[in-house]
């Protein structure tokens, strides 16, 4: 699983800087990209297993599927925590666009 090595500066100058920081490390695009890859991998695994592949043949892909699930959940939880902090501080909520 990938980890996010970006750290938050002890002092942020403005709400815009905080919003920009959140968008960079936990962007909607990143979550969407991971979810798309997750979906494609899920379909590939299903097709492989449905086609008669042995579980041991696809075990690395199953492990990657679990890693992707954890990464997506982690990014969403981090974003939720940052947005809650912003709401408490009165700076509003950053919303993913459609």
C-alpha cells in the first residue's frame, strides 16, 4: 500500500492554503483514479476466476485489490477529517465536483 509522505506545515497562512493542501494530497481525482483501477481489477479477477483460474494464480491480484480498498478508504477518511477541522474552524467544506 502506498503511503502519503506529505506533511502539514505547523502554520498555514490562509484558508485557501489549507483547501489547496487538502486538494493536493487527497484530491477527488486521485480517489476517482483509484476507484476506477479498483473496478477494472475487480472485473479482471472475476473474469479470471469465472474462466477457471485457480485462486493461487490470482492471489497477487487479490492482495492488490485489498490494498486498493484500504488506500481508497484511507484517503476518504483523511479528507473527511480535514474537512471536519475546516468546518470547526469556520473555513467551510471542500466539496468534490461532479
